């Protein structure tokens, strides 16, 4: 049974996603936008206590490759930094969702 604290944390993550501005580079990274939308839907439902036994929370391979390519650069511009911060935020949410379903 999901805890109130866990549901509240998912609600906070969802609200942060809805408040925040997507990074400019979001459209350049594979299916990042699709992943963002799906993850947002799962977060919204998880904040109400729903859980799944699923592994659908991770980013697509192209988005991971895009983030890896940015990480390999010696110097990042501001848009690249913002994208990586947001990508890492979504990865951490995906991991929390995955753990809550096991």
C-alpha cells in the first residue's frame, strides 16, 4: 500500500513538472517529449495512490544517447545545462516510480 508521504512526494514532482518550463532542447532528444508526457501521467496517477508493475518509466535510447553526447562535451551552453538538469530530474522520478512498483 502506498504511503501518504510517497503519494505527496509524487504530487510535488508532478507539480514541479507542470510549473517548470521545458528545456529548449527537449524536442531535439529522441522521444524525450513523449517520455515527459507519459511520466507526467504516471506521476499524476501515482500521487493518488495508483501503482503498476511496469518498467515503462525510463527514457528512450535516443534521449539517453543525446544526454550522453552532451555529457561528453567539454563545455556546455546554458540550454544544454538546463536540458541535462531536467533530464536527470526526470530520470530520478522514473527511478522512484519504478521502486514504488516493486
